[in-house]
């Protein structure tokens, strides 16, 4: 499973997830967690991010699933999905679009690495 948010680090995480999937002939589940908003713009942005990932995955000929999930706590959503889906690995970028916000609240990747029941690969 790879968490993406449109940031450069999440794009690098997708690239690493693809390398791993190719090596082990595995499927990649790409997850984008977006904050619920009163306008459709958050959902549209999530859709755009996943469409970009889909293009890369298809170009690389990797099996995949895409998931756009509404949530206010991306780390909890991703760790819960990893548990429920019995994933072997979470791949995530070291910094996301909320990097400045992370200074106050802690980073999503930091929380995932502490809370995840499965191994986590943090990509820089």
C-alpha cells in the first residue's frame, strides 16, 4: 500500500512501491486521504492525484487498486486500512503537502511509522 497526497515525496513513494511490486509481482494499492470539505474541490483534487498515479502504474504495467478516502486523520485511515486489508508494507513519503503543519501536529509519516501494525518504508 502506498499513501499519496500529490507532493513530490509521495510521488517518490509511488515510484518505490512500483519497484517493489515489480520485483515481487505484487499489486499496489494507492490511497489518498482527503479532508471532508463543504465543496467538491477536495474530492476533485483526490481524483486528480489518483488519476496521475493510475497513469504511472499503467505505464509501468503494474497491477493496482486506487482508493480515495474521506478522513480527518490520514495516519489512522492508512494504518486501519493496512490492518483490515492485511497489507505487508506501507510505503509513504517523508514529507507531504502539509509539511509546515506537521511542525505543530507531528507528521503523518511519523505517526504511521509508530502506529502501523505492518512494516513502513519512508521514502525521502
